[in-house]
C-alpha cells in the first residue's frame, strides 16, 4: 500500500478539529441592532465569544452604532412630541458633552 493510499484511508476514517458552525451573518446583524451582548449572541449561536469577535467584529460594531443612532432618533422624537423638558435637557447635555469630548 502506498503512502497516498494510507493518507486517503486515514482521512476517510477520522475528521480532525471541531465541526464548522453555520453562523448566519444576517442574524448576527439583527442581534447587534438589538444591542445584544457578544455573550448573548455567542450563546444564541452556540459558539465562543472569540468566534464572533474574530469573524464579525466590524459588522457588530457598525450595526450597534446604527442601533444607537436609531434609538437616539426615536427618543428625541418622543421627547419633542410629548414635550418632555427633562428628556430634552438630557439630550442637550449629552450633545454638549459629546461636543466637548471631540
């Protein structure tokens, strides 16, 4: 039996390493928009946090930022519609703080 035949027989018998996970990128994006933590997403997909961080960190950061913008927009809209001065003053203070930090 040649070395090539031995290698072929061994590779058919046993697979090495963990099985590949099928992580849906669209689902990762939806969970990030909902502000799920990395741990929550990892539990959902049945993987380690590092797996998500290694493969989807840019997408997660981008979608969380867009989620923050969307949330801020809705909070501002409700504050203006309801005329809630406390919420408005909170947002103005936050904007001032962000302006001073930049």
